[in-house]
C-alpha cells in the first residue's frame, strides 16, 4: 500500500465530509454560532494530536538527543509554531485555538462549554473522565474520544495518518465551502472567523499537506501492516468528522 492507496480507501468517507449538507444549511448568524460551538472542539483536539506527534517524532525531554528524521522534525515543529504562535488580524501572536475563541466571542457564540473543558483539563481531570461525565453533545464526545484513542495508541504512523488525511489534507477543501459569502451575509460580525478560515486555507494547503504525506510515507515505510492501520484510522477519522457535522445539522432541526 502507498499514499495513493490510502486516498482510494478513504475517498468515500472524505466525499461525505466535503459534500456534507451542513455547509448549505449555514444560512443565519445563529447557524454559524452553532457550528462554531461544535467545531471549536476539533480546533482544540487538533493541538493535542499535533503535540502527540511532536512527542513521538522529536525530543521533548532533557537531556536532548537527536530523534528520528530531521525532515519530519522540521515538519512537526513548523506546524506547531504556526498553530501555537500564529498572528491574529492585528499582528499579535496567538494560537489558532485562541484565535477561534476570539472569533466565537465576536460572533456572539457561547464559549462557556469549551472554557469549562479547558478548566477541567487544567485542573488535571483526564479527558475520558470529562467525556464520560459531561453533557456535551454525543457527536462531540465521539469525535474527541476517537482523537484521544488515536493518541493513546502511541503509534506515530497512525497519528500521522489521522493528522494528514483527517485534518491537514482535509482543511482547505472543507473550509472553502464555509468561507464563501460569509462576509457578504454578515458584514462586520464574522471578520475574525473569516480570517481564521482563510489562514487555514493559506497555511494548510499544498505546503503542509504535502509535507504531512511525506511524513506518512516515511513512517509507514515498507511495512504493510502500518499502511493498513494508517488507512483504517484515516477512514475512521473522516467518519467521525461527518458525524460531528451531522450532529450540528440534527441540532438545527430540533
């Protein structure tokens, strides 16, 4: 198996995300607020997936020793820098998660639940305990649960496949549907959100996605089992993304 084979394996699930009816349903400012209140969890847990990869593929301990391939280290460290220390609309440094919180606040979306989750994490509560006891929507719980199950495997090739095909390679196509016409529909109310989306389209397009695919290629190497696992987890990650989107649509209906 190779990258092309993974792309074939995940094509059906990927198509369900890219063509999901969610995008066409975002017609009012309340719709956008609801979307953000779900999507913010994907913005947050992406950082944990990225940090899990950084732990696997670089040295984050003292004393330092060289770990793995320098090209892979460069990719991960570059993306960490961009995600943790990008610039907002005013040129001030902030993480993409913090930028998203600002976008939610500008749009009038509820940030109470995500702030409560971050507070619980900061206090030392395990993620799976939070998910088991919280009142978060089931679609959010399933999405987050899968992400942290992936991290718990400790398998760099699995984490890299989910990161690449469930996140980095997906972002430009997925977000392009959202960024269209938002400024026209809601002038002055979603500027930070539009900036966030455009930053992802710009940063996570060809450059990062191609480097991420090279990372999967290197980590799977000539091991057929690793390629199979990579494809399986990548497909499942797309399934959970579609479930997250469907959760938003269902809440809109009811």
